[in-house]
């Protein structure tokens, strides 16, 4: 009876003993109870650690006790059980601390903590179960032990919740029991064998196995909250917060999912189950539950009910992962078991904190909670983003593996499910995050507890922070040795043995080159958190991009594209930071602005430096999400609507990108055929197209830029938009394969955007909108050139430097134009500096048009030369100059009107002018020659061609001619196609409304019918029992005598 | 059949619901017919244990085969049967101890001549006859139960005139009631010690032991049956001691 | 038709009548009496059994009958006692209610 | 087992309680009564424990015979002890010990009129001796006498309370008991007529498919069904068990009902094995199934706590009756050896412990709260947490949820049902479990609910003039006894081997 047989038993017994001991401690002995609880949790964790280390280096742990004639009570510590045991052990410790804080002075705590530790004991037992019978024993014990937890408060709601919980779990338990008994009769002792037990058992008739599988899954499905059996989960939210945290993140729900994993892998074996056609059924149910859960979550106002429905959908990911018969999907499913646990428990802790300290239960009451409880809400936000699947937090990892696994198993519809559910997750989590951080507190808190030193009791605050940190760490260090991901990979490799693919290169390494560049900005970011340091930090912000700038010039020179992009981003971030110093001085919300300014800077620089897909997406997401507050900064109505459009489009692009990159990774690693996959390319184009202002996807741009403060809109236009282009360069198969079917449409879209944007922009009355439209039109050119590269890959070698050059030129020009808008007050006529300032405006404008000697001309020349194989391209390029001149002319008109309008007396502010000068200088062409070593046409003289000049004259001519005409025309709304999209959106919500209240009425009808049925059955039973009061036992006895007589004698 | 146990029921003796009546008559008839045909048809074992008993009669210490069966061959049954009687006595006797003497004679003013005459003549005769019955049990039909029943009859006669009043809860009464069971058990277990197994009478003393058991049984049975009878009388007038003021009719 | 057979048939008849009485009677007293009739029926059957063979008398049934009678008496006594006590409680409650 | 059969162990098991009854009656009313009875029960428990150990140790063959009076089978009476009976004896010993402990403090004057204890103790010991004698007797008529002792003393104990409902229930129980025993006596007479002997073994040897044996079997079945209170003939059980004092209702539900069942099984499988037909066992099974459903339904609708538990006994008996159709029929004769017998044995043990624990716990709750109304139970979990826990554990075993012995029994029953292909019994067992859950959690949900309104009313109530039985704090001896029983049910849930190899039904069945 050495350690290897006793350890699993100890791990299970320890929490149970603690439970019993706590039950015996009288109510008032707080210290004893607290020490028992925490001591027990720690001891169990220590034991689990011992078990973990043992299993890792190959030891086998098994406790085997005789239970029934030929079935044993087996506790076996294998890899899969350890995943779940360590999760529940760890989260048990945190939930205990949390519960101690939560129940400071409430009634019958001994009872609560007793059943609490018994519940964890049952979960650990369930995880360590070595055969299906032991699993069943702990599964049923779990129901019993969680009942008092749900009914803890004792009020009507929780009793009703407990009753519903019981009805479901009892029926589930009974179904499971029948299934297990039937299976035992057919297949003897049901020990879990790693590649499936039933596969090699001879002579089992398949129809029986299918029915049994259905019974088992129905039984387990109740706890795993699969679709028809999930109704108990939201209702049991009436339980106190630690209970719902434990139940939904760790114990009950995971038990069901874990059970499904055990049955599918260790009893049926994945191959045997899939060719019995069972896994398809499970996959469909799981898929439907995912969508159904998210949809229901949308309409819940109570925070915990919304989280409950989100749990319903999230747990089905695990079921989905197991059901897709592929090794990578299994890893996805298994790792989600841990990740969802971490994220969901954080969410529930925060919900509990809100309820406990502020008395907030409804989402509508949560406005401005961020200010009152910043740390809790920060944890909530991290976990919420994790649930949506934003990299690098834990949720993304599991969705990533599920996506790749779905492709591996050719289950394309699963990708659809993942996309839709991420969209739905975003649509029910983001409004909460928006309400927390960006809305003011409109009504007093319902039941506010006195303000302590911290925002709430430390015991309530610490657990969510730690679990949030774990959720982040698990995501970030996913591919490290001891992460749950590697552990699930180990499990999956044991399940699949033979056909386990090499997954090292789809692992998420988040490796980014020259990470030292980001150190300074991150330091500043942490400094921002402390109120006292804020003032000093703000002054230091312009220094942040400097290391990047130096790096770009000196260090980063092996990859030309990366170097030039880094140079562009760093330079403009530096100038914008300088500009912002003065521009934001008297803005009351500047702390928030600077906070998100730095985060976006980190995101942007990170994207440029990213080495491979995972880090690219992570920084891309970071940049796009943190840009949202910059747009929202002025809090005006247009800002709000612009910001919402922006965030919606960002979410859309994130999802499309996710699908595209999943496809790319899969086909790059595993597919055999060489030709590039069209749909992957389209998704990537659309994904980055949103950011890069592809024709129909650009609608957010003209709305967002004018609204943001000048430095932000400059950055948006000049730098952030270029990331889309960088994405295309990195991920599209440019230069090595031609995809004609995509090339033509891209070129068409590109040029139409160039011309239409120009015309539309010219009619605008806001200077910044005009600039935004000019960005759209310039981007049109880039899109067209990318299309050209797709059409004939051999030209890519020449085209790449041209595109990069054009991007840099546009960046600097557009940035300086935006900065000039800021100086409009100083442009009043008659001041001695004004002509010099007008020069500042004209230089970038003309360089955009492409006049000789300007960077624009150089870029266009390079482009013309690279696309020489197709003359139409260069003519269109030249024609685009007309459009740009139109826009620039309109811009100058507006600037003059602006100058006359607010001709304030203040003398021009030097600290504003200096950065504008800097950026204007960059627009001159001679700066570009050295870094790009353009051979033949690098000389400035090549820009002196006639074709660069005549479009400008025609443009200015049109401006003057149409001046009066344009005055009369009404100003078209900013986001042109947006109206169409909004109409479409309102249409879809209307139809959705119709469907919703249709099934609501159906549900109502069904309830009414059930009510009648119930009443009818009660009355029948009452009438029946009245007659059948067996008042005639005599006759009955005689009748029985007769029947027995008959039975015996025949 | 047992649901309507209302004592005050003075409705028709047989509840008239036709269904149950017809059904029970029919089936009872059927039951009777079937059992009779079976019993008649089957010869079955014609002599039962007669031969075996006659062979072992001399070993039993008594000549009357019934007494031999009752008190020797199947002594265990008789023991349990006395226990049954004790159960009922315990169930019926009032629980509170009235601390009145075991046997009390009450001077009653108006005497019923015929009754008192009968009592002084018949009671002693019955006692002697009961003694004879007890003694004859060894070789003729008779024995403890018959003697006990007879004595109980005599005690009923004595109670008629309410001149004698026995307090069954007094210590003596309790000892006497429990006497037979106690003696039987002691003898039974003692025999294990002597003879090696329960209730195996030594050949020489079996007759004597049976007689001893019989006498104790008679005493206990008399007292038990007397107490059963007097419990009904006592209940009639709500047991004298309960409400002092009530006069004896 | 030897006399033993006749008596055993009589015994069975008594048993059936007794059972019928128990099933049908409504007052407790009648039920107790019916039970006694059933008991007597069985005892008669047993005694008839003892004298089945005209030559020899089987003493065992006699002993069984003796024991049976004592048990029957005990059972009936207890039943009557319970009945009487119920009767008293009813009576005293009627007095209080009057 | 020569030393056992010649020694005084077996007869002592019967005589010791009788002696205890005599002494208890003679001592009468004084404080010595409790302790004396406790040491008697201890002695009885040790005696039975010793016998069981010796029997297990010997395990020479299936059963041990003890000849009383040296006369041998046909003439004298023998005591026979086989696996099943030793298990029932052990169960009796255990329950006697625990329930005597419980009733020592129950009748110690704090709760019920102390004069009742004078009548309680002798009757109690006579009941125990009757039970022990029954489980060991090998003679048909001797079984009749034991049945009578049990019937009469049980009826007397039910009537102990003295109020009208108790008396009425006792009377009904007595009449039913007498009727059942008369049927049995009649069957004995028929058997004696055709076999010429009263010893069960000898009858078993000479049974054939003759008519008298069949009629005898019918009469025995009807008589004992009446005493076991199977579904249609169960009308007397709920009032009797509900109105009896708590320790009495505990022993009634746990053991007394099982005694007649033991006899029925003995006759049905061993003695008159050939006469039983498949059709008859299906009838019994059907009645059992109907009993499960009807019993659980009535339990759910009961408003009195003890009535609820009594109806649940009716339901649980239904489970055991599934044994008859499930025991496999080889050559037309069903033998009490298959896994069905294992299930039945385990059910009997599990139900005995669980039901006794539940009745004792319910008794404590009723004492603590004043009256037996279930509706009044609101928020009792706060004042009597341990008793509610015991009630819950016992309930879990009755429903058949895992950690308890009930689960093992249900598991064995389900396995047998599936193996023998009679899947409809699976549905019956499953619905029974669910219905059981309904009435248990009806009580538990009330116990947990702490409506503020109820708490005030309870607070007012307890200070106001107290209702008939004063709500006195329950002595912890009584709670610990209930807890021990509950823990035994749990312990039995973890290792089925222990019980199964006591009732040596296992020895033939090891091959499955």
C-alpha cells in the first residue's frame, strides 16, 4: 500500500474530511473554520502537485478497492484527470478565499463551507475516477452535495432554483445509471483505457451501443448544459456568487463536459465513435447549443444570467472539440476546459464583487463601475475579452485550435459556428465593457458598502485579479512547457497515438523580434497606473517611440519592409506625441487619452515587429481595440456613433481575420496541394481590407477620423491604416502565386475608390472629412497595386518597394495635413508668419498630388515603373492625381474659411508648429533616396516629367469652375455606404425581433399547455385515488387469491 | 374488510355493497370447492407421526402421547406459546402499580345468597379437580392448560360477587405471571449444561421435570386468564382506582 | 366416506365461512368472532387429520390444536381489549362533547 | 460447526431476550431499567456477533442444524442457520442494540409518559426473541408460533401510545396479522396431511407438483403477503407505523415486515420450490412494481412526516418483490441463488438500516418541533442540522443514489433485470427512484427554506403555549444513534463484498 496506490485516495479524502470537520465546527468559531478551509485547500493542492510531478515523470498512481462482485472502485491519476484535478484544486483555493470574504457575517456558514469542500471532493473524485462506475458514483454525489449550496439562501427563489436543478440532474443521473448498467452488462468492467475500450471488444451489436451512447450523453448533457437540458443553469443563478462561480467555472458544468470527454475517448474511442456516426450528432447538438446560449445571453439584463447563458455556450465548445474527430480539435476542446474555467470564474468573482459592494445585479446599473472599482472591472474586461476570443488571452488559444482542428476534420460548418459565436460573444460583452468604462455613473449605487482602503474587501478583490492574471498568462505562455495547452497536447497524443500530427509549428509562440523596442512604452504604461506619477509620465510620452525610431534607422535592417514601416510608424508616433503635448494641455480627460495613446502605440509598434501570426494578431487586436477610446474621446454624439461603427467593423475584421489566418496556418502546415486556397486569400483580403479601407469596407474611416482629436486622427490616417497593407504583404501569397479571380476585382475596387472618394470628399464641409476621403482615395491606389501584384506575381519584386514608398509618402503627407488643421486658428491673414504657415499646408498637399520634386511624385514614378507591363495602370495613376487635386483644393478652401472664421488673437503656438514642420519636411522626396537605393529612377529629376503637372492644373481648374455650383449642393453625409449598411442592419434586427417574439409566444403557449396538463393530471389523480382508496381490501384479497390460484394451477 | 372499524357502527351486519358481496361469496365458494376436491382426492400420508411417537413414548417420561409431544418432543413450541400468553397479559394489564395487596377480600354489605353458596361449594371442588387433571396429564388427556383453564373459570366465579379483588400489578402477581416462562427457561438452559443440548430431559428425571413445568404453567395460566377476564370488568367501570368517587354497581 | 373425511370437510367449510365472515362483516366484534370460527375450522381439520387411519391415533395434531387454541385465545383477548379501550375513549369523548 | 451446534449459542439467542423480558417486567419502573436493558442488548449483540463469526469461520456447508431435545427432525424441533438467516440475525442484533439505546433515552420520562416504559420493555424483548426464534426455526408450526409472538407483541407495541388513532391502527394490524397467520396455519395443516412431517427440510424433499402442495403454497403466499403488506394489501401499514412510538415504528418498518418476507422467500424458493410457476412470480413482480409507484405517490402526497416514511416502506417493499420474477428459472424451478437474490438481500439490509435511521431522525425532528406536520418543518435545518443530515442520508439510500447501500442494491437489481432481459423492470426501478427523489426533496427543500415569515411565526410559536407534545431539545444520544445508522448505510455503500459473502448466497454465485 505504498504511495502510488494511496495518493489518489488521499486527494479525494482530504476535501471530504475538511468538509465533515467544518460541518462539525459550531457557527461562531470563525477562525477555526477559516483555517480548516484554507489549510485543507493548500494540503490538497500540495498533494495534487505531488501527483502531477509523479505522472509527468511516468509513475502510475492507482487506488483500487473492491466495490461490486466484479467491479472495483478505481481512482486513477492519468493525464486527462490531472488536467481537471489541478484546475479544480487551484480554483477551489481561490473560491474559498473569495467565499470567506463574501460571507463575512451571514448565517450558517459552517453548512456552506462543509458542502463547499464536499462538492470539490466529489469533483476531484470524479476527475480521478478510473472507471465509469466510480465516475457515476461521484457524479451523483456531486448532485447531492451541490443541492444545499444552491438552496443556501433559503429564500423562495433559491429553493425553486434548487428544485429545478434537482429535477434536471436527477433525470440525468437516472439516464446515466441505466446507460452505465447496460454497458456494464454488455462489456464487463468499464475501466477507462486511453484509446477507447469498446473498439476491440468483439461481438457488441452496434445498435445497442448507439442507444447506450445516447443515454450516456443525455445523462452527462444535463450537467454539461447541452441544448435541451440546459434550463437549470440560468435559474440556479439565485445561488450566492461563490456557488455560481464554483458551479459554473469548476465543478458541475465541467463535470458534465469532462464526462463527455471520458465517454467519447476512453470508453468508445474516437475512431469507433465516429464511424458509429455518434460524434456527428454530438457535434451538431454542441454547435447548436453554442449559438443558442449566446443568442439567449444577448437578451438578459441580469448580469449573472447573462454569464450563465454564456457558460451554456462556452461549455459546448468542449463538447464540440471532442465531437470533431481530429487530434487538434481535441486539444482545443481539452484546453478550453481549463481556459473557460479560469475566465468564467473571474467573471463570476467580479459579478459577485459588484453585487456585494455596490448591490449592482443588473447590467443597466453598471454604468461608470470602472471608476468606482477599477481593479475588479479591469479583471472583468480581461476575462470578457478572453471569452470573445481576443488574442492573446486564453479564450483565443482554444478557439484557434478548434478552428484548425475543424479544418483538419473537414468540418467547415464548425468554423461558421466559431465565427458566429465570437460575434455574439462580442455583442453581449462589449456593451458591458463600454458601460463600465466609458459611461458616467447615472444613478446612485443600489446598496453601496462603505468605501474601504481598497475598492472592496481584499479577500473579494484578490481572487479575481489572480485568476484574470492566470487567464492572461495561460494565453500568453500557451506554448511553454507547463501550460495547459502542452498538457492537453500530451493527452491528445495518448488518445490518438498513431495518427498524431506534428503540431509544433501551429503553436502560438507570440514571438516578436526586437522586443526591447516596446520596453520603454510598457514601463510608461505601468507608471500611468499610479496617480502620483501621471503628470511626469505625460511629459515623457514623446520619448516612448524614440527607441523604435533609432532601431528602425540603425538596428532593424535585415527586412526592408519592416524597416520602412517601423520608420514610418515611429516617426509619426513621435511627431504626434510632441503635437499632443500642447494640443491636449487643457483637455480634462487627457489622462484617459494618454493611457490609450500609449497602449495603441505599443500595439502598433508590436504589429510591425511581429515575427509570426499569433503575435501579429495579438498586437493588431490590441491596437484596434485601444483606438476605440481615442475615437470616443470627445464624448460628443457623432463621436459615440463613429466609435460604435468603428468597433463593430473592428470586430467584423477580427473574426474574418481569425478565419483567414486559421485557414492559412492549416493549409500551410498540413495540406498537400500547392496551389493557394482561394477562400483563405479572400478572407485575408477582407479582414485586412477593413483596416486598409478597401472600397466597400471603408465606411468607418470618414466617420472616425474627423471625430478623433487631431493627433489621434493623424495617427489613424497615417499609420494605423497602413497596418492593413502590412498584413496583406505578410500573409497574402504575393509574388509566389497568381490568383486572377481576386486580382481583377481588387484593381477595380481600388480605382473606383480613388475616383469616387475624391468626388464625394470634395463635397464635404469638414476639413478632416475631406482628408479622410483623400486617405480613402490614396488607399484605393495601394489596393489596386496589390491587385496588380496578385495578377502578375513576377512584378512583385519591383512593386513591393514602390508600394512601401507610396505608403510612407502618404503617411507623412496626411499626418502633416492633419497637424495643419490644428493650426487653422493661426492662419489668419495679415500676421507675419501666415505665409510661412500656408507653405506648411501647401507642401504636403502638393506632394500628395504628386507635383515634381515631391515624395508623391517619386512614389508614383516608382509605381508607374513597376506596373509598366500594363499601361492602363499608369494612366489611371495619373488620372488619380486629378481627384487628389480636387480634394486638396476643397481642403485649402475650407482651411481659408476656417482661418477667417476663428481669427483669434492668440499668437501661433510654436510647440504646435514645430512638429508640423517636421512632418512637412518628410514630404520632400530627397529624404527617401538613401533607404530605398532606387537605382535607375531614384534621381529626383525623374519626377520632373510633364505627366506629374497637367493633372494638377485640370484639378485646380475644376475647383474654381464648380465653386459656386458646389456651394449650392447639399452636403452628403460622412460615411457614404454606411446608410445602406445601417438600413440592412435595422432590417435584420426587425426580422430578428419578429422571430424572437414568435418563439416567445410559442414558449408561452407551451407553458400554458403544460400548466393545463399538470392541473388535469392532478385532478385525475385526486379523483382516481378517491375511488381507489382500497376501501374494499376484502374483495381485493379475494381477487388476489383467485389470480394466484389461476397462476399456480395453470 | 378492516377499513370500517367503527365500534359504534350499528348499521346492517353485512355492508351491503353488492359487488363485494357477490364477489366474495363466489370466490369463497370456489376456494371451498377447490380445497375440498384437493383434500379428498389426495390420499396423503395416512398415519403421520403416530408410529414414531409411540416408539419414543417411553423415553419421554410420560405415558400420554399428547403430553409427551407437548412437553417433551416439542417442548420448545410450548415454551414459545407461554411467551405468547405472557405477551398478551403484558399488553392488557394496567401499567401503573396500585400498591394494593395482591389478594384482598372486601366486605360487601348485601350478599347474594345463591352466589355465595355456589362459591363456597364449587370453588374448592374445582381446585381439587384441577389438581387431579394436572396429575392425570402424565398418562391421560389433561395437563397444564386444561387445569389452568379450569382454575381460571373458578376465579371468574369468585369475581362475580366482587368479594375478592386481585391486584395484578403487585410484585407477587408479576412473579407468578412470569413464573412458568422463567422456570421453563431455567430448566431448558440448565439441561444444556447437564445433557449437552437444549431441553433434553435426563431419562430418570424427565417425568418429574415435566410435572414441575406443568404446575408452574398451570399457576401462570390461571393468573393470566384471570387477569384477562378481570381487565374487561375493570374497564367496564373504569378500573376502580382511577376515579375514587364512583360506586361499584 | 369415513368419519375423518367428513369432519375434515366440515372443518374446511367452517374455515371458508369464517373467511367469508371476516371479509364481509363490518363491525369489529363480528370480525373477531369470524376469525375464531376460522380458527376452529382449522382445529377441526387437524383433529380429523389425527384420526385418519381408524387403527392408530396420531397425537401430534392434538398437541398442535392445544397450542393453537391457547394462541387463538391470546389473540382474541388482545383484540377485544383494544376494542373495549377504543369504545371507552369514544364514550368519554361523547361525554365531554355533551 | 460441532462446537456451535452443541454449545448454547443458538438457543441462547432466543432465551436471552426472553430472560430480559422477564427481568424488565419484574423490575418495573425505576431508573435502573434503562441501563439494564442496554447491557442486555449489548449481550445479545455480542452473542449474535459471535455466532456470525463462527458461522463465517466454519463455512463448511450451507447451513448448520441444532437439534433441540435430542429428538431429531420429524419428532422434535430443530434450529437451522444458513447464510440468509445469519444475515437477518446479525441485522436484528445490530438494530436491537441501536434501537434499545435510542429507546432507553426515549422512554426515560422526558418525552413520553414513563409508565409506558413498564409495558414497552418486556414487549420489546418478546418481539426481539420472536424475531430471533423465527429466523432460526426449521419447523413449520414453530414458525407459526414465532409469527404469532411477533404479531401480537408488535400490535401491543403499536397500541402503546394509547390514543384512539394508535389503538385503531393496532387493532387493524392485529386482525390482519391473525388472518394472515390463520391462512398460514391452514397451509401447515395441509402440508402435514400430505407429508406427515413438520420439518421444512423433510417437506422440501418430498414436495412434487401435487395439488395440495400448490394450494398450501397459495395459502402461505396470501397469508404472508397480508403480513408483509405488499401493495394491494398494504392498507394497515401506514397508520400502524405512523402512530407507533418512534423506536417501535423503526423496528416495525426495518425488521418485522421483513420477517414474514423471510418466511415467504424460504417457502417460495427452498421448501415448496417446485410448486412455484413463472406466472405466479410475474404476478408478485407486477404487484411489487405497482407497489413502488403507488407507495411513492402516496408518500409524495402525505402531509404527516411519519406517514410519508411509512408509505415509502410500502414502496421499498415493492423493490424487493421484484426478486421473484427476476430469479432465473432453471428447469422450471427458481432457486434463491442468482444475482437476483443478492439484490434482494442487499435491498433488505439497505432498507432496514436506512428506514430505521430515517424513522429515528424523523422522531427527533418531530420531538424538536412539536408536531408531525411536514408543512411545519420549514427552516428546521437551522435548529436540528444533524437530524436533517441523517434524514437526508437515509433518504439518499432509499432513492438509491451512489454513496449509499441503496445504490448498490439498485445497481444489482438493474444488472439482473438487464441480464435476464426483463427490461420493463428497469423502467419500474427507475421511475421508483425518481418518485422517491420527489418526496424526499419535498421534505428537504422545506427543511432548508428559511422564509423570514416562517422564522417569526416559529419564534412566536415556540414561546407561545406549546402544542400537545412540548418541543423539547432532542437528547444527543438519540441523534447519535440515528447518525450511526446513517453512517452504516453509507459504509455499506462502499463495499458490497462484506454483506454478500455473509449471506452465503454468494458462494454459489461467484462464477458470474
